[in-house]
C-alpha cells in the first residue's frame, strides 16, 4: 500500500507543478510497503529535480537548506551538491545526492522512487 499513486514503471505521483517552488524546495513525505521516506522537489531554470531529502553526510533534511544556481547547500555542516549530477562539490567526497528521475504529465509531477534505495 502506498500513500501516492504509482504507475507500472515505478513512478509515483508526488506533486502538481505549481506546488514546487523555483530555487527552493518542497518536501514530500511518502510511504510504500511500510517504508517511509521524504523526497525533495525543486525547479531550477525550468528543470525539475527530485532527490531523497536526506544529506549523505549526517542525514540533515536537505530541503531546509538553500539553492544557489544548481548548487544545493546543506545547512547541517555546509556541504554542497550539484543538482545536475548529484555529486558532492564541497567537500569532494564520494557520497552524493540520491537523485530520482522525474516525468511531467500535464501539470502532474511523477518521480521514480525506489523506496528501498
Ligand atoms: S548533514 Fe549535511 S553537511 Fe552535515
């Protein structure tokens, strides 16, 4: 059982386009098969980005941070991430964002989330 509609390709219906702020983040809590997680959504330069709302450093919610261009700043300990690649910029560590594929269907935003990863 899921809190959000899921299609056969594994995409969840998580938001309407007008709910997602430009250059800021929307947190969408979701649950599927007993697994709870938060997904963060943002729009930068017309592109929709979706990622797990957990910093890979010490698990601060990334959605309380801020975005400058395509750089996401975590307020926990000032790590920064590139939204396009998901890679950590500062420090240049291997841990990066868990980015999710998105699909726009009319004004509905679908996100391919694997709750187990
Ligand atoms: S929790 Fe994000 S930088 Fe430490």
